[in-house]
C-alpha cells in the first residue's frame, strides 16, 4: 500500500477522487458498496449464462449441445459463481452501503481492509473462470469438491483452491468489518436491541462467516496437500477418510446456507413494515429467532449426508436438529404475516419482491422439512427434488430479497426514482418464470431423476422442457433488472430524502438527503424515538 | 407420459410407491409430511392472502400501529410447530430403525462402484458369481454427442444395462457397497433404497421385494462421479426364488470353463484394498 498516504489525504476531501483512482483506492463505504453490487450483478449474469447452457442441454433427452465434461463444468461453476460471486458479494455490498447509514456511522470501521476485501474478489473470479482455458478444463467435480473426484481435476485444481482461499479471505475481512462497525460505531443511544433488523441479521451472519470460512479453508488446503504433497487426509488407500471431507465441508456448508439467507431475512423485515405502514411484529423475537437459526446451523450438517451411511444415532440426531430449524424459521414467517395483518398495504416494487419472498421462501421451507425426514430423504437425496428445494430458497428467496433491497434503497443511493412500471414488470415476469423453472423440478426429483446429469431417460422429457422454458424466460427477464438499475443511475424523477413518502420508512438512512452525500454522519446523529425501528 | 416407459412405479410427478415394505413406508411418510405441509400452507398462505386483499391502502385500510407484539401469539406459534414436528419425527424414527436393521439377511451381494459401471459379487449360496454391469449398447450409442439417434427410439434409454443384478423376491437381500475410485451411490427408487458407495468404506443396505412383484426395476447412480455420472444405470431383475436358484445354477455352470474375461477388466477382486469396516 504505497499509496496509503495519498489515500488518507484524498479521504479528507468532500469529493471523491476522479477516474479509476476513485475505485482502485476506494475507502468510502458507498463506493465499495457500489463496486460489490456491480460485481455481484456481473457475476449473476455470468452464472446465469452457465445456467442457460445447463437448461439448454436439458431441454430434451440426448446430448445436443455440450459434452458431459463441459456440462459438469457448467454445473460446478454455476454454483461457485452464484454462491461466492453473486449472492454473498451482493449482501456484502448492501452491508457496506446500509450498515453505516443505518447505525449513523461515517463509514465502515476499517475502510482500507474494506478496499482489500473487495479487490480480492475480481482476482479470485478471474482465476476461477480462467480455468476454462487451462489443460484439463475447468473444475467439474461439483461445487462441493468431494474427494476423490475433485482430485481428478486437471491443472485447474490448484487454481480452484487458490480462488476459494481468496474468496474466504475476502469474506472473513468483510465480516470483521461488519462486526467492528456494528459493535463500535453505533450512534449514541442506539442500543443493540434498538438497532435496525438488517444490521442484526448481518451481525449474526458475520459471526457465522468468521466461524466457518476458516473451516472451508482448512478443508480445501487438505485437498491441496493430498493432491500435491502425497498426504492422505481423504485418501482411503493411505489410511485416510473421504467421508471426513464431507463432514468438514458441510460443517462449513450448512452455516453457509444461512449466510446466504439471514441478511435476506433482514431485508424483508425492513421492507414489509415500511409498506405495511406498521412496525415489525415481534421485533425482539425476530432477533432471537435469527440467533437460534445461526446456532442451529452448526449442528445440522449431517442432513447433507444421510445417504452416506451414518450411524443410526447420528441419523436421528441430525433429523431432529434439522426439524428444529423449522421452529425459529416458522416464527419469522408468522411474524412477517402478523406484520401484514391490519396494516395498510401498498405494493411498490420492493414490497412485491418481499411478498414474493414470503410465499416462495416458505415453499422452500416446506420441502426443507420434508428433506429432514430421514427415510424419505433416502429417496430425495441427490435428486432434482433437492435442486428444486435449494433453488426455491436461493432464487425467489435470497435473490428476490437482494432485488427487493436494491429497489428499496436504489433511490437513496442515486437520488433518482427508477421506472416503477418496469420494476413491477420485472417482478411479475420473474415470479411467473421462476415457478415454471423450479416447480416442475420437484416432480422430476420425486419421479426419480438424479441431479447433475447432462442427459436423462425419456419419461423425464416433459417436465424438463417446461423447466427449461421457465429458465430461459427467467434469464431473459433479468435484463429488465439491469435496464431499470442503469436507467436509474443515469437519471429520473428526483427522490426525496424519505424516498417512500406516504409509506412508513423508518431509520437513520432516511434522514439524510437522496442521493446520500459522499460523506454522511460525520458527527453522530441524534437518535430520536421515531427513528428507532423498534423501541 | 407413457406408463410403459416408466422405470418405476412413480406416476411421473410423485415418489414411486415401490415394491418393498420399506418403500411403502417411505411413501406413506412422504405423503403424511406433504399433507401436513399443505395444511400449514393453507393456513399461513391463507392469512397472507387475506391480509393482501383486506388490508390494502387503496381500499382505505388504516394501519394498526399499536400491534407490535404478543407474547401469547408467539408462544402459540412456537409450540404448535414443535408438536407437529414430534408427530412427524416419531414414525420417521420407527422407519429408520427398520431400515438400519441389516441382520438375518438371506443373500449378500457386494456392490462395487467404478467410473462408470457397477460390479456385483454374490455371496452365500451364489458365491462365485461376479460380473460387471454397464450401460446397454443401444443407449450408449444414442447418448453420444450429436449421435443423431432419437432417444425415444431406444428402449429404456439410459436405464438399461448389459447384465442386471438378479435377486430373488421375498428374500432379505443385503448389499455391501464400496467403490474402487470415487464416490458413487446405488439407488433403486422402487426399493426405497439409496446408499453411497465410498472408497475405503463398506456401507450396508437391505431390501426385500414383496413376493408377486417380480420384474425389472431401474435406477441410476446418485452421486456425481465424473464425466459419465449420468450413464451408469442400475437395473435389478427380481425373480421368484425358484427362478433365482435356476439362474445361479446357470451362472455357475457357465463359469466352469476358465472364467469369462468378457466382462472383467484389469481389476481383480483380489486387489481390493477395502479393509475398513463400518460400524453401525
């Protein structure tokens, strides 16, 4: 950081640096948040393009477009890009933008680390995506990287491990920043229980990240050792244990699932009260429910491995602990419903996405309960039923929440209102197509179609074709999202400080002008009772 | 969808009822939990939809901002799900106990996964029968990229093999699963049976096909195992115990001349490195 002095100097100006320096040396939380969000959008389209290849090949039985190896590369990289490149960075971008504004802080606590944690990502994904051009091709062993299969990867193997390490380092630094900001930089009078719920869900998420990203790093490092240094951590012939990897991986992997949904809970808990014009019902129990989900996420990893051959006691334990998650999750859904109850609802785009989330995330929750039932799980495991389940919680779940958040706060960021009709069209078409895309996959899985296959028996043809049509539709419709966002950045009707006049937006972020000035809350704001979301 | 094409007793959009007691129990559990979910969905989605219709600002609804918390309601909607979950967990646990009870099996078969085929080695009265089972030729031709062959013209496309596993009905068959390379999973939906085949481990699985349900049952590898993961089907030919006995005799007779090399590649069972037994 030779330029540290210069950056520090720049930071004291009211105006951002010009040109590329503004972004390369960014220490401003808003600039870094913007970069995270733009990066995430690009990755969303990259991962989406891979999904289009998958759905095109699965449009009809037989292999028409891609070789099975390329197909496996697509499924593997689709998952890695969407999880680590699209969903997680989008949440970090939202955290960067909104946490300082919501707690009344001038910036994130550790701005230079913030810069570093963002700039690792383009490099990580350049490495990951360039594996398509190395001998042996891109990683094709599944994003779960199970050995021994992943050890058959060609030259892209060490690149995968290095990319995962960079993503992990980036996530950990992002999480540290969130925790330090929230713990130390809340405006006087904002006790933890008076803190906005989005900050709360992110605080818990950040602890999950710090707890599990090092576990992933350890697991992939052991893979690296097995591959290059002839260790036998996971090599049965050398006395190792391939199942151990699955345990370690899912000890990371399950909390990771909640890392991708808890901030979404926070977003929905911000949006619904605004457009229901009524406080979040049971705000404190929402916080406890989130914390319970966070805790439970550490003791349910075994449900990914029921078919691996597990002692009966472990099967029973993981079944019950998994079912328990339905309780705090249920509390959240009931509280959101109670927030709608006797409200005064209006249906602006963020509210539409939040309501879409509410319905379709709940459908994913139901299939989650079904998957917890061990005997039935033997039938569901590794079938398209699982694919349907996790896409319901991730796409109309996490992704809808992210889009809702963008539509909610975009006028605050840009100072302009976007085209509401376009955004509503985007919502309705997305909702229709996402169900056409994923609902039939439940049927495919139940009827016996395994996941991660490039071709299938002919009796699966009809539903696959329906699903592919939904997939192409959903993919195309996302261009509307990009158009709405770009138009809004370039201009439009000016937004007020409140943005949602006539609704009930509550929180410090609505007390500053729109667009949010480059430097905000340089002195801690006074928290008046009306701005505390749940006092 | 043509019922004759179906590889299992599924109707094309639901779990197959199957042909074993366990698969029936699984089906019943699945439907039981499904209908509970539907019931909850009706209540929860009903309340949401009612709110969305009744409490619209455009209809003049005024928000009740005093409604922020109710300990009573929250205790109720924490307690009721717990009770429902207990009702689901009890029958599920009973089925798990049965599925894990591999004692008193009458026929054991060692199943070994390879990239991308299965090896079946019989024990007990059928000791010595040992062969590989790979994707049938016609499917294999049709599934090549740009093959130009319509998969619909191939009988049981991707779900037929050269030599299926043959088992007797009404007999408790125990499979001992392992793998010689990467992780595979052996799955026949109609038996309610799926278990991973993992190198260095021996996993156990049992099924007992109801007498009278003899026939061909089909499934696929259910764990990503590389390039041809989608092309290593599992086919089980269930015969009456008498027919099975005849089949065993035929196989043994055929093996009298020096073993047929047609089916076995370089790996011989003697090179088997598996020595870690799983404890249940």
